[in-house]
C-alpha cells in the first residue's frame, strides 16, 4: 500500500501495516505484527452517544453507521444515550469477525451474526480514521456531522460510496477546522488517515484517493 499524495507533503509512519479485508467485513489496521480482535458495527437509527468504560467512543447526529475496529475480544458493557436517557447493553466481541450494536428509537439489541452482503465485483471503499493520543475530533462528511473521533477508539467509515466526498476534521465543539480533504474513492479502496492537531493528516492508501485542501 503506497502513501497517498496530498497537496502538501505527507509523512509515512514506520511500522504501519496495510489493511486486509477478512471474512465478515473486518479490516485490521495498526502496528505491524499479529493481532486478534473483532469489530463492533454501531447502527443507529437516531442521534446517539455510546460510552465504554465511562469514555464516549461514538456520537452520531442522526441515523448512521460507525465501525469500531480492533476491539479486544470478550464481553463489553456499552452505555447508550438517546435524548439524554442512558441504557446499558452487553456485547460479546469475537476473536475475529463482526458484532452489530443496533440502536433504534425505543430498541437496543445486538446481533452477532449479521447477514452477509452480496458480493458483486470489488468490495466497497473503506476509510479508517485514527486520532493522535489524547485528542478528539468532530468528523464532518459532505457537510454533515458524522461522529466524534477519539484517540482511544478509531472509526471506520463504511457508508461512503465510490466517488467524491468532502471530509472535515474539526475540534469537538466544531468551532475549529483542523483539516479539510477531498476523497476520491473507488471500489476496493482501503484508506487510513491519522489526525493530529496543528499538523497535516497522514494518509495511507491508493495514490489520488486523498487530497488535502
């Protein structure tokens, strides 16, 4: 996997291995070396905040899907807030594979065996966002607030279709824009973006998929 070429120079971090698509739609990213981890796919039908170990890890501003990759296997208790009301739910993360957390207006369930999506040609593009240690960012996609990115938990954007998308990374209160970029996604693209305040994001993937603005 070659680094993308933004309009300003980007840095290639040693030790970052490429993403590999596994069964069940899991993509593993991170430092070189073996890893055993599953993914939690949060599918929200309403504006939602999800907390784990008293830390907010997902915030959506309406219906949306957010993937939490590389979760430690085992049982985790998430706290889900909708309209200020919180409710706990226990989710068992597999060693490998995907478990879904389904959040409706009045329902809260988990599904460890989601139906497999039909495969026609190349898989859809996958975009992974990572924040620098101790930092948080508001994520805006195509002019709409998408979620909040935390250093403790990367986010994977699964709902982006092939084509052009506008990405903004802002302060948590959305008053400061730290980075803007245009994504030109193709089927099968796997793009990893690492974000740090005051610095140009580091992008890894197909050349031309990420252009800083």
